[in-house]
C-alpha cells in the first residue's frame, strides 16, 4: 500500500504590515491599507499561524500545499517577509505554493511573487515559473494554477485566462493516462457554496468544463476564509473541492478560526482512498486540535 499525507493551508495574510510611503497608498492600496488597520490587523495574528505551522510539522506530512494570499496590499517589503515565512514552513521541495489575488493586488507589483517565491512555484525540472505547473511526488501529481490578477478597488475576482486554460486542458489530458492521484491547487474556488460577484473566478465555467472532461481527484483552494466541501462533476465521478479558513484568523474574529486540512491518500489494490482530517482552533481558541474527520473518496478505480 502506498500512502501520502498532504497538509493544506491558505490565506495567512502575513503581518505586521510594513510601514508604507505615501506614494505607495494610491488607488486600491489606500482602501486596502484602511481595511488592514481598521479590520484585518485585529482579526489576524502571527502567533496563530505560527501555532498552526507547529502543529502541521508535528503531524509530519509528506508535503505542504499553500493556496495563496500570503501578503495583504502587495507592498514590496511584504514579499520578502513572506519569503522568510515560506522558509520557516519548509524547503521548496516539500512546500508547493500557488498565488492569490492579494499576491497580485496592484499592477505595480503584480509579478513580484514570481521573483520572490519562484522556488515554491516551479514545476518539476523547470527553470522558469509557468502556469499550470506539475510537481510529482511519487504517485501524487500536484497541478498548480494562478488566478492572481490585479483588480479594481473593492474587487477580489480571479481569472485563469485563455492561454492558461488551454495549457490546463493539455496537462490534465496527459495526466488522465497516468497512474497518479491528481490534486488541483487554485486560490479562487471553482464552485462556492456562498458565491459573491466581487470575489468570483470569472472564467469558472471554462475551468469546470475542463475538469468535467479530463478530471482530477481532488481540488484544494482558499479565498473564502471558511471550511467548505463542494462536489464537482468529473468525467466518471464527483470530485471533492476543499476550502479552508485563513491560517491566521483569530478564534474570536469575524471569520472562522484558523485551521488546515490534512489529507491522507492511499493507493491499495488498484484503488485510491482519500481521507480528510481538519485540525485547527475552535471558537474557544485554546489550542490547535482535531475539528473533523471525513472520508472523501473510498472506492473509485485508480486511473491508468
């Protein structure tokens, strides 16, 4: 029997926010800065995400996936802070990252994450960052997408775009012929139980059609700052799509408290099994603990 354990966290919104210059606070950043100082700074805390990372390491997963929004208003100094944080989580071989909308918050720094965090965004044997990328860890294929695009003030939408969508179709078509468990990593959910127009993935219909045609085995996302499990139509079965609260959300804030997904994937007798354990803070917030345990898949035939 083959076993692989993957930890998934998202949206750490790392603080403290560096002191911006007045020239930095133009357009959308001005609104984001006010939102941070009056709201996010009191609902997100560095000690929370530190406790979560410590618990993840205690579980000894084989790999860690981070689905975006490391920074807040994409000030240049935020990317260096986030890189130091990524190193504290683990080396690039053991940690896979995809960006979120806050990581490409404004046009001026839209590509900073590509330079600052490149080692965590490379596909196998790649010399440049491209999306989608594929990282194979044994029989696990991690497929990373970018929905990170600058948007207008008060908007938090995401988009793949036609070029990335075409590449995704080709990538999933190839993986469908391999004996592997395919995990799609994306910041914006392809389907949300509480859809919001200003936060949506604008080309979700295209992505859903690609998944419906070629299939994956699991989708992991962030963005909504809450626990979620939605089922996506695939070519032969329904596909679980998992969201997770912000990794830095305090227990008594306005959103669900910080937690992460621990996914245990096994391959036995030509079948894949996938079990979920959610670990994080309760509303009381004393310490990280097990929140939920659930079997996601159990008997669908392995591909190949």
